[in-house]
C-alpha cells in the first residue's frame, strides 16, 4: 500500500508550446491538475502527496516574467483554502524560505496554520528546492549542534533534512519524457519505486495515476535483501 507518493511535475512549458500557447499559459493548467490529482490520490487512500513545484535553479535561471507569474501562482494558494478544508487536507511546504518574497512566506504560513489539524491527506509542495542545497543546509545544522561525527547515524542525519517530519516515499512519478531524478530528494528515495510517463503534467490523469499505482503494486520490493 502506498503511504507517500512523490511527483515531479515536468514538461509544463513544453506542453504550452505544443499547444502554441505562451510559456506562462501553463500556470492555470498546472494548478487545475494539482487539485484534480490531489483528490484522486486521496480517493486511493494515499495519505501523503509531495509535489516538486519549483527548484532552486528555476528561480535563478528562468525569465523574470515567468518567475513573477510563478510567485503570483504561489500567492494564489489561499484562494483554495475552502477546498482544502472540504477535503480535510493538511497543506505543508518545504523550501529554502529566504528565497521567497515575504508576502509569499506570510500567505503560505497562513494556509498551513489554517489546515494544520486536517487529517485525511497531507499535500506537501516543494518550493526553491535543490538536493545539494538541502545536504549543505543539513550539514550546517549538524555542525552547529555539535554532533559527534563518529556517532552520527543515517537515521540521525535524516532528522536534519527537510523531510524529517514526513515518511519516506514509496513511489515517485515523473511526468514528461525525461527519465532522470534531477537530484530530487535522493537521501529518502533509496528504495523508492520510479514510474516514468510520457504524459506532461497538464495531461497526467486518472488513467496514468492508476497505471502508476498498478506498477507499484506489482513491484517486488526487496529493500536490499
């Protein structure tokens, strides 16, 4: 049974270009599908859904106009609060908080506070994330905590990662045509199953989700044995 599902939502801009739409046109399609897939995941009894929405490099390397649109999309999350309450959804974020505008930080914290007691499903959005950045930040925390390196264990190291409060992922889905992990949460995904689909994120639907779940259910997980 899948407890925690991660999705790398890729090929959004390329989907827009394939439809002869401006690159920023994918934002509404992206948000609409997040809502739809979250409900479908919840219907399948999955308790945690993690979505990688924005990487560290995305913020630094994409056009200024597109970054501004992404920030607007983030700030609009509060408009879905009523739906989150109806779904009994707990909203969480994992991010390098200093990189987002203060307004975005305030909005996201407010939504998290208003859903923190919800229990049916936890939706975790990754913002401004890079795995190497996460490892560096975790290492700094360990150094500051004066942890003895000779006694440091893998389990103890994980308590300093951004994912410390969430279960490890059972299944990771990547949309689009690329077959790679893009440094996505490598520490926690040691024994995760990967499902790659050529559907772009706006095209990812109930049938594709079912295929991914069936793939996981038919996988033999040995965990190194």
